[in-house]
């Protein structure tokens, strides 16, 4: 959620990545090629390009991919979720999956709570603080930090601590959490373990999720790990992660 300070992406931005056939060892370990479109949503302070690797790997699995960009600091969570809803609605795909990293996952959950999209099938959240954020709370208490954290995070933090996203019964959600404690958390006092350096394992828990998996990765590594890519594809293909491969 907090890897790199960069909020220059436009309010709504996408890049279409061409679908391809399996050609790499990663694809050989997965379940089957797929034909749906996957929309990838980045986190705080980052542009849509940070999702490039997962877009590439998913294209090798036969998925069409789109990357949704949004101003994570300048606009509220509700505003960004509405733009995501419009972006999804404008997609011509018959079946749509969503993958969100950190704040991008919160954006997806907000969209799911506000509107129904009958073409949505599966969602994967990567390092998303579904149950609050110790790091964000601590940083928000520092003078000047609320403006840096931005309107999306501050709107989310203003909600009741026990607020839990409403998941539609027609959409299966899988959660991947990291447990390698490398990142911002090293300078934020009292971050409980296990954590991915930014988000704790407990904070990623989402009631009603179809599956949950912890990987020995740091927060930003979730965007660049082939083992994570394998698990994303497994869930999008089948609705389940490959737990045996994560041991």
C-alpha cells in the first residue's frame, strides 16, 4: 500500500495487454487456459504500470488484461470506486475477474459493496488491509501525513473499525497475504507480526472469502513474484489456491 510516492496517474487509465498462449514453465503447473478478462488495480502512490508483470503472466494463461489507473491521493475511495465501476461496465468482456493490490483491493471491495456487475466472476486481493491498517493509523496521526496518505485512505480510516465489506454471493474472493516483514513497517512502531512489512496477516482476513493463502513475500513483492502469479491464476481458473505449492 505504501511502496513508492507517485500520484501522477490520470483519473481513469487502462492499457490493454494482448492475450497469449501458455509458453512458460509457470503456465505448465496451472490448471487450464482461460478466456475471461482480468482487470488489475494498483495500490497507493503507484501507477498502473506496477501491475505489468501480473498482466504479462495472466496473458500467457490466455486471459485478456486491462490495467485500471486512478488518483489514489487526490480522490476519495468512493469516487475512485465509482470510476472503477464505470470502467468495468465499459468492458466488452463476457466474464470479468478483478485483481487488486493493497489499496486497490479496498477499491474493489468498495465497488462490490456499492453496485452489482453480473459479469464479475472472481476477485483476488493481494496484501489488502481488509480489517484496518496499523501502519496507516499510525501515519495518519503524524502532522502533515493525512495529506500525503490522501483522500482515499483517510476516508477509509474514518469508517468504523469493525466495518466489513459486503461481498456479493455471485463473486468469489480469494485473499493472498505476505509474511516477509520488509518495508515501511520497520519504521512504524508496534506493527504486529506476522506481517508483509506494511500490512499484518490479521488485517488481510476477510470474512466470507472463498480462500486464503499466506506466502513468504513482502508487500511490494506480491506484485513481482511468479509464485504469487501462479496462485492468482489458480484462483481465477478454479476458485481455489494451490496450498500444497505454498508450503
